[in-house]
């Protein structure tokens, strides 16, 4: 096994930076297609998947592990269902994603963020979107997302522009600690 292959297999859980870290307020840079074939990118992707699963989230943007590039991953697994998530979503890699709204229908969800641990806030977002992106193989792709996955992708895409869900809240009075949220606000 060569050195490069060994690197690909060296996966690790990275530290997720929290609100207050300047990287979370910066605009991330697009990747070039040629960057996607590099071992460094493959390692970053492995780290992002390991980190997302270890922290038990449904989405992760590269800036959350202090990498200022436009890469987002989303995965909704059985393990996430305890958070009240209804739909599963296979692991998907979005490089340089661009969103278009299909219509103006919005819905609110109690969002959380691995960079704002232990809190929830109510955010309304468009529910029918189309996303154009480059996948992990370097191929251009588009996907339509509806409902919760559409909300998750918009939340993650905001991270690429230095925006956090608290910026999207119409009323900061709904910002809650998770235990109080689960007790008083969560709909069962
Ligand atoms: Zn987040």
C-alpha cells in the first residue's frame, strides 16, 4: 500500500468549531474540479463523514471544521430519527452548491447546529428547492429537495456564506436550550 492510500484510510473525527470562531462568519471559497482528485480532498471528505456521524448530526459544512471551502455533506440515518426527523437521506456530498427556489412555500423547523451545541431555534425556510453542485467524483449534478432535507441543505449552505441559523430567526425569543425545548416546545 502506498503512502497516498494509507492517508485515504486514515479517517478521523475533527473538532467542530463553535459560534464565536471567526471562520464561521467568513465566506468560504469554491473548489476547482481538479482539487477533487487530490488526496487532501478525499481525506477531508472522510474526516467530514466521520465527524458528522460521531457528533450525530444530519449535515456538516467544511467551515465547521475550520476549512474555508464550499463543501457540504448531508446524511439522515436511522440514528437521527430520535430527533423527530421523518425522512431518511443518503450520504450526499455537495461541492460548490447553488440553490434555486422552485416556489415560495415556506415551513418552520426547530433547527439545531453542531456549532451552537445544546440549543434550538425556530426558523422558516423555503421547502421546495433545486440544488446544482459537483459531486465527490467531480461530476456536475442537480437534485430537488423538499421538506426537512431542503431545510437542512439551506442551513448548511448558509455556513458557506458565514450565516448561522440564529441570523434567520424571525423571533429570538424561541431560542431555547435543548432540555427545555424537549420539555415545553417540541411537538411529539
Ligand atoms: Zn449548522
